[in-house]
C-alpha cells in the first residue's frame, strides 16, 4: 500500500500549494484513519492544524490516534482548547493514555484539562500501572451485564450504552464488580429466545489476566485462545478493564521487534527506523559493541599465549577465522532457536536436559558433515591446488577435529545459556549471536591450540 | 499457564490409570479447547480416541482444531466414520483445510468422504490457492447482506444464518457477488432505527486483499487498520472469503519465527522445537553452516597471502578476532534493523540513500568511540600491564584505524545488502548476521593488512 499513499500524498501536496481546501477535504474523507495519519506525517508541521480542521469530528479523532507522537504534539499545540476537547471526547481511554504517555508535561496538562472528569480519572488510574503490564494497555470501557438479565434486556443495554465502548462483541457479566462470566453478542443474538437469562448462556470461568500480567503474555493468551478481548481483573478478581485484539496485535509486533533487536546486540528502541536519528542508532548500538569488543580481549590473550606455536607454524593462523565463524554460526543457530521457543512458551526450564541431548545429537550430525567437508576442502584446495606452505594431512586433521568439537561446544553453550538466563530472570534474547560468538571464539581457539599442541608436537 | 496444565495433566494421567472416566469427563468439560489439546499432546496415542469420546460434540471439534497434526492423525485413525463426520460438521472450512494440508493422502480421502458435499467443494477450492496466500488461509463462511435490506432484516438474517459463520461481527454487503461495503454488527445494533437500509450505514470502499496477497501482508493490513476480519476478493472484485483476526495473529507469530530463523542462518521449519528431531534440526542448519564454512576460504586466503607480514609481527594476529567480531557485530546490527523495518513495511528501496547516509553517521559515532576505547585498552592492558611483545603505539594505531574503517564498511554493507536483496526479489532476512559476518571478515582483514603494510612498513 505505500505506493498508493505516495500518489495521494503528492496530489495533496499540490492541492495544498494551490490552497484547494474543498478538494483536499473531499479526498481526505474517503481515506482510512491509518492512511490519513501516514499522509499527515509527511506534511509541514505548521500546516497540520489546517488540514486537521478539514476532517469530520470522528475521522479527525480516529486519525489523531494513528499518528506518530511528533505529529500529535504539533497538532495539540496548534489547535484550540475547544478543538482539543472535541478530540478527547471521541477517544477511547486506552488511546488517550498512549498519547499522554508520549507528551511533555505541559501538553499533558492541557490534554487532562480538556478531558471530562471521568476520562481524567480513568487516564490517571491506568497511568499508575507498570509499563508493559496488562493494566497499562487495557481500556476501562466495556459492556457490563448482570447475571439475571434476560437476553432481550442485554441486547437493549448494548444498544443503549455500546456507542462509547471499544468493543461490544464480548460483554462481561459482573456480580458486585466480580467477573462471573462472559457472553458474546453472537450468543445473545443467536439465543433461542429473548427471555433466557444471561447466566444461562454465558461462559462461566472466563480466561482472565491480572493488571500486572506482562503485555506479551496477554497477547500470547489472546492468540492461544482466539480471544477478541481479554478481561483484566485486580487481585480480588474484580474486573477493571479489557485488552482488545488490535492492541494485542501491536504488542506482538513490538515484542518480536524488541527480541530481534536484543538478539542482534542492540538495546531496544521505540522509534521506527526512519524516525531514529543517527545518534539514536548510535546510543542503542554502542553499549553492546563496546562490551563485546572489550571481552574479545580474552580471545586476544589466548592467541598471545600461543604465539610461539603460531610462529612455528604460521599456516595455522589462516584457519582461525573459519573455525571461529563456524563455531559462532552453530552456536547462534541453537541459541536463537531456543530463545524463540522460550518466548513462544514452547519450552520450560525443566526441558533443559531434553534440549541439551537433542542439540548434542544435532551437533554430532553437523560436526561430522562439516569436518568431512572441511578435510576435503583443505586437502583439495589448500594443499593440492594452492600448495599452501605447511598445510599437510596432520594440519587438516587438527582443523577438522577442532571443527567438530567446536560445533558441539557451541551448540551446547548456545542452547543452555538462554535457558539459564530465563531461569535467573534475565531476558533470554541477550544470549544470542553476539554474546555466544564471543564465548565460542575463546572456546574454539583453546580447542584449536590444544589439538595443535598434541598432534603437531609444537 | 504451563504450570497449570502440568497439574491437570498429572491428575488426568492418574485418573486414566484408575479408569475413572466420569471424573475425567467432568474435569475435561471445564477446560478450554487449547488446554484440552495441550493435555492430549502428552497422552499415549492409543488412549486418545477413548479420551476424545468423553468430550461433548462441540468441545471435541474445537479441541481437535487446536491439536498438533500428529495427534489429529492418530485420532482420525482411531475414531469411526460417523464420529469423524460429527467432527467435520462442527469445523469451519479454514480449519478443515489446515488439517487436510497436514495429513497423508489416505487420511485426506477419509476426511473428504466424511464431509458434506458443500464443505468438500470449499475445501478443494481453498486447497487450489498457493501456500501462504490469503486464499489459502481464508474461510468461505461469512455473513452476506444486500444493500437494500433494512437494518431489522439484516439483524434477522444474522440471527438465522449466523450459527455456522466464523464471525458475524463484520457483515459483507454484496451486489451480484461484488463487494460494495462492510457493516459491523455494532453499527447495525446501534443504528437509530430499524428501517434504515444497510447501504446507508455501511462503510463503502472497504479495505480488501486478493486471493493471492501474501498472508504476511494480510496480517499487517489487519493490524494497521485494526480489522477483525478482512474480505478476500478475486481478480474481478468478487468476494470469495474472509481472513479473521485469530488467523492473522497466528500468521504474525509464524512469520516472525521464520524471519528470526532465517536471520540466524537456518532454513525455516514448521515444527515446534520439542517436536523436531535432531535430524530435523540438522537438516535445517547444515546448508548455511556448510556454505558459510566454505566461503570462509576467502578469509583464509587473505591471511595466507599476508602470512609473511604476520610472521614479521606475530602480535598482529592477536587482534584479528576482536576486529572480525566487532565488524561482524556492527554489520549485523545494521542489517537486522533494516530487515525488520523492511518486513514491517517501514522502508522502501527508494529510501536507500537516506538509510546509507544515516548509517554512515551512526558508524562514525560508533567508530570513534570504539577506536578510542580500543586504543586505551591496547596501551593500558596489552602494553603497560601485560607487556605483550611487539605491541606499541603504532600497532595500536593500526588496530584502531582498522576498527573505525571496518565499522563504517560493516554498517554500509549491513544496511545495503538487505535492501538490494528485497529489490531483487529475495528474502532480505537472508542478509543477516551469518552472511554479513563472512563478508565483513574478509573486508576487515584486507583493511587491517593494508594499514599494517602502510604504517608499520612490513
């Protein structure tokens, strides 16, 4: 779809230059909020309020929600109090909270001043919950029913109160604020007769999360149980809000991005790539680069220690990069597979022996194939074709034995560290390629010089 | 939740050994389909039909959908034709297709024989679409309305036909099989009066995908536009099915896993970690390991070529791992960031110059900090504390200059290759750590020996 936006965008830029506001309005009203937001992100900040005023009230608010925080801030600063109040009236509480979280204090004050008292209270409540908890992503607007209501009354209640609710499709049956069941609009509409009571058709024992459940776990449960919305309860099983599927989808996307960033040795960032400045990139990348560089000191020390052996047979040096890379790649394969399985809840710590045993067998298979291939390559290419000085069958043997042992160590280290990290309460994603590579580098050199000493009598 | 299942599971195992089937039944009926499936995956395959028969018809079918294909196959082989027919009657078409796709031919024949003719026809139609296309994940069961219907009639139609539909919450307004709009149950229920026509409250110009749209793009659009379901149309805008949010969530999870696997140098796998045999792991890992090992020949060649220089100053060897690792890490950071941005549609090929310029500036920042740090480390640790032979200020300078230049090259290569790969129609995820590392290794060695030759007069 980006290509599609581009064209509309260029058209709008031209229309804007020509001040054809009626035409612009006619174009904008045909567009989806997410697309309006995309167009607005490429417009001069001063022109935003002008364009924004062209939109009908509801579309304006919906598009506002979809914008990046930079444009939101520019807009809030550019519109009047009464315009801001209109936007706030249309917003769902969870969206309002998302916006408030990104704004500087003076803008937040203006937003709260223009929200109605109930909204203000709810925004403040949600802001109390820890970041990334179910409480912080939930909305407090949902349909409440009582167990004794008839189906007909329930439908009437939905029709009367539904307009402000983020979803009406799952309704929550409360008894004294305690959640006793959920009922879908589908089962209400398809109920055999309107005089049945809600508790006779509701799902008792609904799946819930608490306000402190991690948002990643919330999204995973919604995906596992195919839920449109999941109820959030407090410590006493009193219902406080719901998380809807659209927020769960965003969470899944964000969490996958975060895992991928951590696995590549970066601290996770909230900004999209194009919105990140070079300094942002630098800030998120330098800590791991520096740490890993310094820890490569050990690899250097190992080589320094065996320097006299390398002097005796410089040909050995040429195989160091291949051994280190293959070890690093083998280790990252295992660690990344295990990290992903952990993050999808497919593995638990008690599976560790099973995982290690599986990796050992896979490593033996990989190690044998790679060693044979490597032996053939050294004899054919290095010895027979290139006649590299000092390369003979014994050197090939040392390299291949190192290869096999390194692959084995790498795979065991690679699968074990993420599981240990999770057990100790760290993010297992930290134990991915860069970290594993540094450890495996040192291991492979030790093994290499060990075999070289023993077999080549250096 | 896994801990929770474990307990129930152990209890059920005990009950099963004691043949307390009534109790087992009472426990199972309180459980959610996904949890029943989890329990079943840990039960002896021969006992599956027995347990399955304890479940009420609807729960049985819903649990069946959630099972892994191994258990599904064992079950189908263990139950009678009439039991299989009952399950098929309860399934949605898209779930039936998912099951059929995983089964061997003789099981597929039995499934099709026990499906009603309409279901059979729809299964066969969906099976025609390419793997991972919208057509292959859609369901053909949705609510159809006509533009001229009144709101009251529309609600009646939903109540009459809704029971077999996967979602009733978004209804599709068709005019001669052409999709002219969508209308939500929310807007039907909240419509000011029941005599309004559907076309007066529907959303015209709905967002659609075609049968051949990639499933990843489908999921991304649903997430972007917050859609519960997205209509799938054929080349002539005739409506053929819908994709629902629960399938989109599964697709998002699977696609993230696939990207992560490819980025770690593995061919993607459909099986969960614990279900994969060591040979499965081997099969998915060996191609890249072997390819990357062989391509490390070039790094070896570079070292061999400069062997006489290394002989003259063996101290240089000790810095090779650090330079290669830092280069590799820098390159993977950029490549992984760009790959993720590409896969979230945040970047396009025309952004390449912008991306390169941003990476160059980030690389200069990283390069300067790392070089200074590295210089300090070499002088303090290697020279002043360890008195490593041959390490002096000039050597430190060569290492640091190499570091800065390598980081720069690595970041430019790292951001460029994924974008080029995508432009040429390859999966950009291939251009992640392992591949980038191999290229950057060679680059860093060339730079290193270049500086060494020039500055140390070797």
